[in-house]
C-alpha cells in the first residue's frame, strides 16, 4: 500500500473514495457537511437520515455518490466529541475508513481529518498507523487466500497546509515503525512448531544482517559458563537448545544514552510439571514470547529510524516442556548473580528466564533497563485485556513510559511497587521462592525480578493481556497485536 500527503482541500480532491473525519453533532448537515451536501445534491442529507449518523466515535456511514463524478464513494467516519479528541481516535477512525473502502472494493482512498485539531504531523502519523496496522492480514498459513479483501493500494492524506517534504519523511518513518509492529505480530501469531528458539535465533541473524546490528548468541555452553542456572533450569526439559539472543544498535557517533530492552522469550509454555490445566488455553502459549517479539520488533524499527541512543535488545529464548529432565517443584536453582531460588511452581518459569537476562543487561553498563513479559494472569485480572501493567521505582522513568504510552496508543497503567509484599516470596531453604500468594500475583512477580537488578533504573511491563485479541478491536485485527513495539520506540525517540 502506497501512502502520500497531498496539499488540497477535501472538496477539491478527485479520486475513487473520499473519507472525512467528522466531529459529533446533531447539526452536521447545517454545518460541517453543508458544502458536501450541496455538491452531491442532498445525497449526504439522505445518508445521514438513513443511517442516523451524527459523528459519534467508532461509527461510519458510506454511500456511492456516482460513477462519473469527481468522487465515486463517500465515507464519513465519526471522531466523537471534539474536546475528547486523542491521537488514538484518529488511528481507529483511519482504520475504519480504510476497511470501509476495502469493503467497497476501492483501490484508492483520499482521507481528510481535521489536522488543525492536533499537530498535523502527529495526525499524519496516526492516520498511517491506523490504516497500515488496521488493514494487516496474516495469511501465511492459509492455502486459499481471497486477494480481493486487500484491494486498497493507494492512500492520499489530504491536508491544506503542510510541508510536503517533512510529510513524506513522516510517512516513511511511520511505515518503518509499523514494520516493527508487523514483525512482532508475525512472531507472536506463528505456531510453536514454526517459532522455536532455533528460528528465533535465525530471525535475529537476519535482522542483524539486514540492518547492520551487532549480534551475539549465547549457546547453552556459553550460558553455563556464565552460570545462568535460572534460565537453563527452564530450558533443560526441551529437546530444542536454548538461545540467549543479544542484538545491539549502535548509532553513528557517540550515543547520548545507553538502554537495554529485555523481552521474555518462551516460544511455548506447557507449564512444565505444574502442567496447565484443561481449558487453560495451552494452545495460546505460543504467545508467551510476546515480550521478546516486542523487543525484536522495536529492534527492526530502531535500526531504520536511527536515533542517537545505543540500544541493546535481549531475550533468553527457550521452551518450557515436560520430560525426564524437567525442572521439579522443590528444586533449588542458582541465578547468575548468585541468588538461589526454590522453585515451587514450574509454571512461573518466565521470571526464571528473565532473572538471568536482567543480570546480563545490567552487566552491560546501560543507563536504563525496561523489560516486557507476558508474565502473569494476575495482571490480566487487574487491568483486563487491553492495558499493560507498569512497575518502576523511578518516578522519572515511569513518567517517560506513561507519556510514550499516550503517544503510541499502547495502553499502560502504573501499579504499586509494594516491597513489603516480598515477605511471601521468602523461602526457608533458599534466598527466595519463585511464586508467592495468589493475591497480588503481578506485584510479587515484579518483586522477584527486582532481586536481579541492583542499581540501574529499571521498569517492568506485564503485557499478558494486550499481547493478543480474540476480536477485532480498533486497528487491531483478531490475533497478535504487536503490543509494546510502538511504546518502546516512542520512549527511545523521546530520550
């Protein structure tokens, strides 16, 4: 799909389909849409009457206005109340408009939103994100593909005053960002016989070669030499070898900051000997590497956007399987920082892999560490399926990530870092257990991870809810959402 910005008023544009973003009002035909109604001989008034369209958020109305007229299809998309407008509104509305154009088998779409309501380049980026991500389809594993569903080929974003050179650069950068989201979506959505520790390592090699990133892969023997007993205890039951992946983006010149992004990389989680119960959606445990997918999706985007920040992308990748070599409840393992862990639940394995990954990240001497993980069902209970949980002891880092969340649309909510809760994690035979009580499970999981970061400012993001959606939501088709990529990239670009 090709995107471009065009300097023109919507009423002067000629093309196949025209989409207009409309603020909520019960007087649209007398105000905003009056000139359009005059042009098309009351067809707009008839459309509003037939559909009761008033511009409410997440509503759409469309009509064919002619075969030989300047515009053949008219699409009206509701933006809701003007005083409640956000960038996310534009993303959702743009996706809605594009899908309506596809429904009408249009190949070309001109789209006009009130850019003066927000920054014109922010508006431009939101429109491109909404359409690019909202029309995404994953047909890799289908033998019969309906090509007509992807009819839209050209999108022209109509703005009355904008620097076209800057607009073109903005579109290019937005598509680079979206390419990272697409990679994350594809990694999470692929089945566990396709995405394995081995293929994740292959993917990292391809990323490094394509985008001039430095790649380090620690094999099992390397992890043993570094005494990563916590990570390796999870990997020991699998027939596939673990891969500890470390990609580095090094900017031209001297970097202003150095940060590490750590992603949980369980390509499949059976639960181990504490096997997941029937009806527990074990088939969805292919998504348990969503943190890793977000980190590597961010790597793809960052390598193209080229900020002056050095970024390390890290994931301890393995399966959590069952065999005669399985980690047992009651085993004690030792992480690479010397901390001992009594394993009282083998299905709390992600934090065991992250423990050694966090120690490794801090050893790089970075200024900041952020980890992302599909870590706990408790976070889904607390925040639902569309919001990630954030924990950090750094108020500055917390505010940075929350602002990045607002800009990116990857929803985030900060929860308490209640260190007194660690009391339930204490073990009579080791430094700690790997789980505590059921109550506050997402907090105690964070406090476990906290034992593996000494001094570096660090934030933990639990993305167990928003990694996947079972129904079409805004600009997220059913399936993997690519959550976290835009959040991370926006944060890094803001440093």
